[in-house]
C-alpha cells in the first residue's frame, strides 16, 4: 500500500491520505512482531468524521428500515466470504486462538443477520380512548450520529453488535476502535461499503482515546455514545457527555460469580467454569471471575477444575491445537501477575499456575499460565476487583442466602452462573441474584436474542433484542386535533 494511504482513518468510504499524521504499530501479542502500521487520527479527523456522518444521516434515514436492513444482510454475506481472512487477522492482532477467532467472526456475521429482522417489526403506539376529533401516537425516530468506542478483546463481534442496531434504526456512526485492534474494524468498514453502505454512514478513526474521545463526544452533533470497556472508562465517558447531555450506552466491567451448589453436576460445572474462565485468556466481561463452591463439594470441584485446567495447551493462537493464547499485551500480563502476587500476600494459595510460562515460544509474547487460587476470602481484593486474565479464585460457602448476599454486594452486576439440580434453588437464584444475566447450569456467551445489560457499575442500557435497537432510538409523541373547529378552551382568557 502506498505511503500516502496508510490505513487507519476511514471517512466517506475511503481512506484518508496519511499526510503529516503520525502512525502507530499494531503488535502481535504472541511474539511482539508488527502486524501493520496504522495512521493516527487527530482531533480534526474526529471532527471531520462526525461532520461526514451528520451530513449522511438524513438521506440514510429517508430510505427506510427495510432498505437499511437489506444492506446489512448483504454485508453479512460479504463478511462471511471473508471469514477466514478476518479470523487470521484477529488472531494476529489480538492473540486469541484461531478457533475462537473463527467463532467470533461467525458471531459478528450473525449480528448483521439478526438485527435486520426488526426492520419490518418496529412499531410505535396509537393511543385509544381519546375524545372524538383528537389523536395521539408515539413513534420511534433515529437519534442521529452515534459514536461507538470499542475494545480489543472482541474486535469483530462487539463492533457489529453496535453497528447493526444503530444503523438499522437510521442513525449514522463514527467508530473509534481500540488502538490495539483497529485492523478488524477497518476490514468490516470496507466490507459494509462494498455491500452498498452510502459514504459517511460509517466512519472509522483510529488512535488515542485520550485525544479522540473528547473531540468525538464533545462534538455538537454527537447524539449518543456507546462504549464497551472498563468501568473507569465509562465514568470518563459520562463526564465528557455531561455538558451536551449526550445519551450514554455503557457496557462496563464485570465480576461474574460462579455459584456451585452441593447437589450440582460437578463434572458439568467444572467444565463450564474452566471454559468460562480461560476462554479468550480470561479477557471477557462475562468471564467466570470467581467461583463460590459449597463447602460440601469444594475439594472435589477443585480437583476436577485443576485436572481440566492442567490439560490446557498454551501457545500462539495460530499454532494448531492451542487452547489458550497470549493476553492482548505484555502490560496486561504484568498487571495480572501483580494481582496474583497481591492475592497471595493476602492469604490466597496458588493451586495451579501463577507464573509466566518460560521457553523460546513464550519469551517475546504476553503469556500467563492458567491459574487457580484457593483459600481465597471474600475480603481479598482478587475476589472483588475485575481481573481480566486467566486467573480463577475459588471461595467456599455454607449457606446459599449468604453467598447471594455477597455477590449482590459487588459493585459489578453483569453476568452470573449457577449450577444446581434443585429446580427451586435455580428459580430462587434467577430471581434474587441482581445481575443483568444469569446462566443456569451452562456457560455463555450471550445471545443477541437476550438483552445483554449490567446492573450497578456494570453499565447503562444494553445490547440485543428489540430493546437493544430501541436504545439507539428516541420516542416521540405526536398530538393531533383534527376537528373542524378547535376547542374553545384553547384560549382560556376573557375576550
């Protein structure tokens, strides 16, 4: 690619020439090698991207949801044709093992196919029972320009989960992907353009969130901001959005508990827990962040989890038969190592892992061994703060009501897991655990047919279902007086 067209800034369905802008490297976390060099957008680029999206929005709204849905369906078909390309790019860019990347690409395509179903089913409301000659109706309208800020851990599925409902609703979007994983976003934007998406409907700016965030969210034409990220990032978004009263859709941190009852199928619970913890090297907001196990079965459960985790093969994501790849960056790996060291100093014991793998295959990467911690108390910070890495703290409990109280006291409230054969206990758990989603006798991930939303500091708004579409719309009420003569009390003053 010529130097003047280094990828990174996508506006009006084309790459902006590099000019005098700087660049940054996208690094493969498996070996530290450079995957690509990307143009670094400036605050002026962010403004140009918003202005472009603002200009494109009225015409995009005018073609109707049916036509918008057809473009999304065509983009799904084209993206499916690039599945292998996108999966390999994701593994190099982010580090996850190839079979997980392929699964994520399938999920990204599924989002583009799922949301168009609402193109013909979104309805407002007509109010009945009004006096003769009057009517009132409620209708859904686009919010305008949406700013989407997306993370590195799911650089395809998270993006289409925002693009599809926002665009279907008649909005346009400016996407700011993570600086660690911009390449998947750019490939997806190219694909939508080839599917017929008009210029300006989806623009992409790559670069520093600290620089671009204020320029995007502070722009007068930004109507909505959607972010998937840490709770700290969400709080900063709220601060930036406050002056212009910009709507915020926030999917933030999680500390998902796994509750294993004494009557649970321990083999199934152990397998689900190992998958839910070490999938994507533990870098998921719905990951099994801590296991609360009945004291009656804790030793057996730990043995099963230990045996399964020992079998996990750690290595580069493109290597055949790898089960867990590197973390997305060495800095993240080092942070997890510090979390484990602090937990041990507070009384936890390392039952497995707890170290950086050694050897030529690991020396240049961001690897951390799958780790199990026992003798963890609920007061230990590793049982309270999000780890976001391949570490499973195991706690024990005596009474179910007590463990529910403990998990509900968390500042997070996104996902939760419960394993029990007791139907009554399962129903009790579903109703009393105050988290946005509870998985009973199974692991995730979430489905677009469910509403993926967090309680407390895990977020505002949600994604999936018709409610996820409506989060990108605004409800307008229209009052009509269609009588020949107006009511006399419209002018209640003496004449």
